[in-house]
């Protein structure tokens, strides 16, 4: 038996068009927004608990978390908007 050489195109797929690097996913954006906001609220509650006022800590965490969450979603999906 001899050694058989296959042509270079054997088994290779045709070239594909590149896909966009970031496609907008509403569920992913909502999860990211909620996750960042809840994390900031939790950190604010911990800081507020340490300072003596959990309620004010939660309020401060929400006050910081909502705009921060919007910014993070914008940065993540800015190429698809």
C-alpha cells in the first residue's frame, strides 16, 4: 500500500462571513443591569450596616447602582446600538 496525499481543499469548509462582534441581547442586558444594581445595593447595605443605618446604605447603593448599571450595559453593548 502506498501513501495517498489528499488535495488541500479536502475536508475544508468554505469561508464564512464574519459575524458582528457584539449582538444586542435584551435578556443579557437586563441581567447585567439587574446584577450590577443588586450588587451595589448589597455593598451599600453592608456599608450602611457597618455605619449604623442599613436603610441609608441600601438607598445609597441604589442611587449609585442604577446609573452604574446603565453605564455597564452601554459599555457592553455599545457596538450593537
